[in-house]
C-alpha cells in the first residue's frame, strides 16, 4: 500500500478489537435545514459510510471495534479519521497521497432521499485483498462486510471475495450486509455477485425490497431458500419489521417501532449494529432483532448518518417487554427519540450511507 498510516490507538493491551469492519467512508454534505439540494442555501458537513456507521454504533454499544480503510491525504480524509476515532473506533487506515477522499451529497425530497456520489477513483477504491493483513485484527471475533465495497473497484471486489473465501481472520464469524447501491452498479450486474458473496457469509442482512429487486424474492422465506449457506439470514422490511431465519430453527419476526422519520439514510447500519451486538452478547434471536430496531430509531430522527444509541438501562428495559407491549411501543413515548422532528419525512429508498 502507498502512503503513511492514520491508525488509531492500538488496543492490544485491552484485548484488541472484537469486531472489524472494512469499507469506504466519505464526507457527507446535507442541506441544512433539510430541503431539496437545488434549493439549499447551506450544507452541513458530516461523515458517513456503511461500515464506519456500523463501527461507530457498535462502539457506542460498548464493543471494541476496528475500521479498516483508506483515505486521501486531504482535509476530508483527516476529518473522516477524526470522526471515527472520536467515536471510540480504532481507525486502521492507510493514507493515500495520490487519491482523494470520497464525498457524497444528500438530496432530500418528500418522495425519498437521492444520494449523489463523488467517489470514482477515491482512495478507498484502491483497497485490495491485503487490507485485512494487519496483526491488530488477530483478536477479531466478527468481521463485517458490505456489498458496497464489492462495487467500488476490481481490487475492492477481490478484497471481499478473499475475506469470504480464504477467511484470513481465521475463526472470526463473518456478517454481510447486501447493501445494493443502484448508483454504483445496476441490479442485473449486482444480483449474481451479491448472491454468491452473501451465501458464503455466516450472517446476512438484506432489505426485503432489495431482495425483491435483485433476486425476485417477495418474502423472507424466499430469501432463505435462495441463500442456504448462512447460519442466519435477516430480512428487514422498513417500517413493517424484521425477520431472522436461522438455518435450523423457526423464523422469528419482530415488528418495527413507530418513529417520526426525519432522514432515513444510515438507519440500516444502526439496525445491523444492534442486531450484531445482540449476537456478540449471545442474546436470543428475538432480542437481537429488538436491539436492531432500538438502535435504528435515533438515526431515523437526525439529518446525519449516525446517532448515539440509547443507554444500556433503557435498552435492557425495552428488551424485556412482553411481545404485546413491544407491539404497541412508540419510540417517542418510550424516550428513545424526541418528538416529531421539523422537516419533511422522506421515504426510505436507501437505508445506509456509503
């Protein structure tokens, strides 16, 4: 790899990271206040990317997390690294002096949020199969990958392929969020690749709508039949709820919470973080899904891609609710989020940034 290191602190003294993610993170420009981009007078600057969003959320839940990536030798790259390390994540990052840090802009509208990428030729697109050859990853129990990385470049695709096929982190469990991005590759090209990659993972997360678009799967059972390999398949159905389908046990469905939506990008990453945190804590499938919903709720109410997860005491209290009480749960009334936010409540065309 070229360039120097922007690595965060080495936490080997405390056991090193238990979770690692790998992928691109970009600077995000969002109209402030929320409005269509063409009418915006001001843009807020934040940071977002599917894998680092998840890393930040997991760190907020108390896990030791390492994020593997590349950034440009530029102010945006330094901002990205600072954002991740300030959240308590170890940034195992290479600085590339010859390629820029990626940028994307959000364009909110009443019928959905459109994302405009400026990431072609970015530093992170130059990640390659050797990205996971870092001694600090020896303690990792869970490696999280995303279909976004596979779409960035041939070398990034080779990285994901090697991670799932050769398992360079040994016995570490691998989770894979399908995260299809139509602006990076059309469904016809992405579908067979994402199916093959997903079927090699231990845990797969996919939206019901993207499974339908990619593979013609209209319900969770059809997704499970298409992906026989993983131990667990999680199918998210936006405001309806989510289903986990173990390979050898009965499927479990948990309804979503009622949440006033301000900006949905990033909520899918927060859900994934909650679900995976539950797995790391050996929670039951129902409680893993609940934890995913509880972590997604705050992100739905903010303009950025991340929001701090609820406190542990509140999470534990809500996880313990009887099913009937959970089904009636309102995020505002439960103290998870503030009252209905100001601004439009767009639909959810994409659940994750980056």
